[in-house]
C-alpha cells in the first residue's frame, strides 16, 4: 500500500517480502525539475553516480527516486538514447575502419597568434584500419550465441602466418 504525505517521500509500508522499504519522516530532496535535469545530464553522457552528484543527492536516493517517480526513470531512458546511438555508431566505425581527410594550414600570423594569410593548405587522405577488439566487442554483445568471450584472435592463436616483405615486392 502506498501513501503520500506532503513534504515526505512516498513510501511502501511493506514490499512483497514483508519488509519495510522506507522510513516515515524522511524529507525528500526530489523536485519537479529532476526529470528534466536527469534527461539533460544523461544526454550529456553523465553516468548515474555523476547525475546524482549534480542533483545534490546520494546514489542510493537516486535509485530510490527512479523507482518512486516513473517520470524520472523515463527521462533517464530518453536522455541516454541519443548518446547510446552515438557510441554505437562510433564503435561500429572503429570496428570496421574508416577513411577521413585531414587538413593542415600554414600561414602568416600577427603578434597575437591570429592568422592573417594562408600560405599553404595541405589535405591528406588518411585511413584508420579496422580494430579487432572493437569488432570482437561489438559481435560479443550483439550476437552472444555465435561470438562468445572464448573467441581467440587468429593473429594471436598462431594459426596465421605473417610474411614480412618489401612494399615494392607486393602484388596489387
């Protein structure tokens, strides 16, 4: 049975196991601004401990509030979604490898370090090769039935021979 007493936190007298969950009389620091703040902090990439600190509450209270206030829990999930997608995309890009352009400029600067004129611009195409560990991490989490943590890097297992040769001797 739930009760709400003005100025006090919502509490359950007993949970399913029959034990008291919250003590009556404890003042809450929860405000109606918490859901919006939590969503913003989560979108910025803060973890739960950091969010609790920003809210001025302990981590235990943070988790209690998530259970007591569905709006706050929903705000946390919604705030994390864009960050999670960005991290997933970055992890996939690292796992697969990627190309990018690097631009460098040389120029004439004034005494304050401001560039007055560009004398040389260099654009270099660069390639970041696929990262085995990122690929393994991605597949272990996305397809755990097929890619277990027991998977062995073929380069480390001794099953692959590596021949060192001169670049000029390589075939296209």
